[in-house]
C-alpha cells in the first residue's frame, strides 16, 4: 500500500460523478482509487439509471449521473461496495477500513500521513452527505490525480504524505 494520497471532497453529486469519469478516462483503476459515499446516495444514483434506462426519452441529468456510476470500472464498483456503517466504500481503502481495529476510516488512512482528526472530519462530512474520492499511489500517480481532480469543481482537495 502506498504512503501517499490525495483526497477530493464533493458536495455536488454531479461534480463527484464527473471526477470519477475523468479518472477512469485517464486510466485510473479501483486498485488506485477509493470512493466513499453515503449508502443512500449510491442507491439513488443506481436506481435513477435503472428507471431512466428503460425510457425512450432523451437522457436527463439523473440518467447521465446514473450511467456514469454504472458505466466505468470505478463507478460500477459502487454497486458492490463494502458497507461500513452508513457509508459505502470502494477501492483499496475498503479493506483497510474493514480491517482497522474499531477505528474506521480515520485509523485506516493514517498510513497515508493523514492526521486522525482530519480523517474523522472527512468521515463526518460523508455522514452529512459529501462524497470523497481518495487516490493512493506513488508521487507520479498522485501528481497526475491531483491535476485531474483539480479540473472538476470540488469542496476541498488535499494531499497527504507520510513522513
């Protein structure tokens, strides 16, 4: 597991889904990208896609968002994400969170240099409705992810490195 990550926080679901699409088009995989969302947000996006996919009408914003979730490797993994409390977690962080001894996401991401308080803040943000994309890897990969995520409107975009 890498000792670096970049965390993008979104309070707009369409920007979150666009960021996933940007990373997928750049070749990022579920081995490098973790996604954390509220359980209900994932269900709504997937159900919007299922409902609209049977319609003959032109695509809507909800359909586009749902298609993004169901279309790529990272987005499609949301349908089979690990449930941890009120959150759905996809990617390398899922195993770390599930294996963390009672500390949840906060304990799991400390190996990437994130302080426990910062991780707890992210966890609360997800519980309140924000979405997270966490990319972990070497400095070249993190630089690329940071540049790509910077192109989509975000609430916060932070890089963490262990010392």
